[in-house]
């Protein structure tokens, strides 16, 4: 009976993360609807991805000294921006670990000072590889959606399987950059290694 209780408690962590992602996605979805995104599937997909980006901030620990508490928590987007203005409206002003969230669009590694999460979209495989090489060892959580992103040195890769967003995590890449991923986050993903 005690064992069953422990397993139930353990299972709640991923459920809480999924619930939190869902609640943020609902808020993002309503904001994106106001913006008039053309394809409802795309709207929903990027609302969910934005919710995950927000939640990653609560389930990753950055190295000590990554900035002052009054500095913002920066989620940056490099390449094509699939979110549009709704990510700014939905996440701007929210907090992660006591810091206000700021959304920033960047070109390459310019403008990444103080960045915590970097979403990589619409770059060629060679541009992505070059970017990840430049960021290697820096405490920036790299998230992408290209096929095999995590296998290529990114930390978290989104992929859609069976109509659902799945996560692939390259734990080694995160650890080399001084980031610690919570067991709750790891339990939601397929763990992969680099195949460069």
C-alpha cells in the first residue's frame, strides 16, 4: 500500500507539468486567436510550444551567478519567429523564479547576453550546428524543432508524433553548459545522445 502511494505521488509531477503547460497554452491560444493566425493546428502547436518554453524555466536550474534576481528571465528566439506577437502578450510580465519574463528576438549569438532559453527556428542545419557550437558551454537552454535537434547538440528538441508534441532531451549537452534538468522534466522526454 505504501508503494502504491509513492508511485501515485511520483506520477503527479509530470501531470502537474503537463497541467501547467496546458493552462498556459489555453491563455496563449486565446491570445493567438486574437492575432488571427491562419492555421488553427499551427496556432495550437505554437501555443503549446510557448507554454513548454515558459515551463522549462521552472524545471531547469542555471548555474549560480547567472545574474541578479532583479534582471529579467530572457526567452530568446533566433531565426524565423513562428510565435508572432502572442508570445509577448501571453508571457510578457509573467515571472519565472521571481524574475519577469522578457521575450527577445536575436540574430545569431548577438544579443544573447543574459539569455536563459533560446528557441531555434527556421535555420539551416549548418547554421544550427554553427550556433550550437558557439553556445557550447554557455548556460543557455537551447530548444529547437528541427528533426534530430537534440542529437545534433541541442538540449531539448520538439517533435510531433501521433499529433502530440514530444520532447527529446540531450542531457549531456545541458550538463556541459552547467544546466541541471529536473527529474520531472526528464521523465516527460526521450533521452538522446549526440550523434555528430
